C-alpha cells in the first residue's frame, strides 16, 4: 500500500469523510493546501451530502482525475470527453472491485438516509462499514491510472 493510501486511511480514521480522506491524501501533489482540499471534497461524503448516492471515496477519486485530466476550456469538447472517459474507466474499475459505486448499495442500505447528520465515529461505526476498504481501493485505482501520484 502506498504512502498516500496510508495517509488516506489515517485521515478517515481521524473522522474525515471518505471523499476528504482520498482527496486530501493527494493535495500536495497538486500544490494544494490540505485544508483547501478538505473543503473542496467535504460535500461528497456519505454518498454526496449523506444522500447515499455516489460513494464518497469514488467522488474523491474523480476529483483527483479532474485535477489530472480536467479541461479548463469550456469549449474544448475533446478534452472534456477525455476526462469523462478516464472517470468512466475509473468508475468501472471501482465497480468491478466493489460491485457498485453507489454508497447506499455498498453499505447494504434499503433506503437513503433521512438525516443529514453524520454518524458518530466509534469503533462500532468503523467495524460496521466497508468505507475504509473503499478509501484504499480508490487510492489504488488513482495510482494505477496516474502512477506519478504513487
């Protein structure tokens, strides 16, 4: 496991959400302050605002893909398409590994959360969720696609 994946795991176990944990582990590679990356990725935890949609770890992975391949010209359709293709390939890799990219499915929930309030981070919380594995998998996939980030 890479140092960045270890950092992502450490961040997750400190209470940061899945998206923050993945994205912040790569902040320095882009010259972005960790605090800024934590803020940029904060809304994507819990499957985007705890709505249990796209997995936060996958969202963090996609954020990194955007930093590596994202277009900065709104009219550059080719560049947008290249970024979208990378994101789709990364999503496929994540889905192949975990069966889904949807938080609700990954957590085995029958319905989305009614509350926006996050669960308290306890030993039981960490033991009952696959989120740490999702964080590790997202980092591994990032580094497979972008070996310079390892």
